[in-house]
């Protein structure tokens, strides 16, 4: 009888085990959810992917995260940093590509490392200095207010650089970096100047004006833009007036600003009317 019952018992237990396993596959929220940040700086694309642990009533540094030990800068899989162009951290150049980010928090400063092998889960079993592409030592800033969840961000964004910031609990480090946006813009300008449109001329002139580069070339380009597009493009004639003033021709700048103001008024753009009025008043004092 037992021999007959045994196969049924095994079948029953197997079915029960399967049901238990299937029913235990419950989705629960992770304590350190993954975040991906995509940020353009100038003409370059940056991306950071990392898991974000929270403080949850604990002392972080010197406890959850040990001082003087390399840390994955997050939780779970390695935090990664991707850049489409070279970045310049002072004298150190981070070549375009994808890296793991590691950090060694210390009492006065941190050591932040960009590591070429980003396939690890945590710090590598065998640390290889040859894979350290850039090593930075930012000074630690003590925060008055505690930050609950680890934050890696790109702040103070300009057209040619920004700041990579890391903060958690009451500690923060900042690492300024630059990007050679100017070379990319000038390459783009050179490329399109073979058959530029009014917008190409306008964008190039505006960039040179904003960055205070070659004022004569900027004037040449904005004149070409207005010649192609016509005075009805009041935003172009406004820029033309600004560049004329930059070149010291205030009388011509005022005359051009009045044209821009008239066209803007006819299109119902009060903002450009006010901007032109303000510029005219300023330039009349400088004639």
C-alpha cells in the first residue's frame, strides 16, 4: 500500500512546492531605487545611472559607508557615468566614454575615481590602477541640513562646463569640469558656411556676440542674415543692432533698433519693443 501511495505523495509535495514558489514571486519596492540622469552641457550629452540608498535614521559616513575605503557610490550595481565628449577636470582629462564611479570618503576630502571597467557589482575584487582614468580629490563641504537620499547631479550648467555634485547625509563634494564647446561650434560653423541660411548666419553671429569673440566677423554674419531674411525678422535686426553697438557704431545701432522695434510692434511682440526701447536709451547716452 505504501508503495502505491508514495508516487502520489511525491506528486502532491512537488505541486505544493511549485505553488509556494510561484506565490512567493511578489514585487516589492527596492530600498535603493535606480535613477538615470540625462543632461546636456553645451553640445555634449552626459548620463549618470546609479542606485539611490536613503539614510533611514542611520549615520551614513563612518557607519553605513566607511571612511578611507573605496565605495561603489550608491548601492547594488556600479554607478556609471557616460560622456559623449572629453571633460576637463582642471588638468585631468576624462576621455569620452562610459565609466564606473567610485568614491573614498575621508574626514577632510573625498577621492572620486572614474574607472574604465564598469561591469562589476561593487568594487572590483582586484583593483587595477591602470583602469583608473581620472582620480579627483574634492574638498568635503559639511551641510547644515541632512540630505535623506544619495544624490549625484550636474549643477551650475553653462555652455562650456558644469559641476558634478555628490551629496548625502551632511556631506557634499563638488567637481567643476569644462567642455570644449567652442571647438564644436566653430566646426559646425565652418561646415555650414559653404551654403549657410539666414538662421545659420544668425546663430553664428549670436554665438560670437554672446562669447565676445570676433566682433567684425559677427557683424559680417548678422548683416548677411538680415540681407537674406529681411527687416521683418525683428529678432535678427535686434541682434544686428546689438552687434553694431558692440562694434562702437551707436548711431547705426539706434537706427537699426528702431526698425526692429517698429516690426516687433506690428507683430504684437511687446517684449522686443521694450528691449529695443531700453537699448536705444542706453546707446543715446554713448553717442
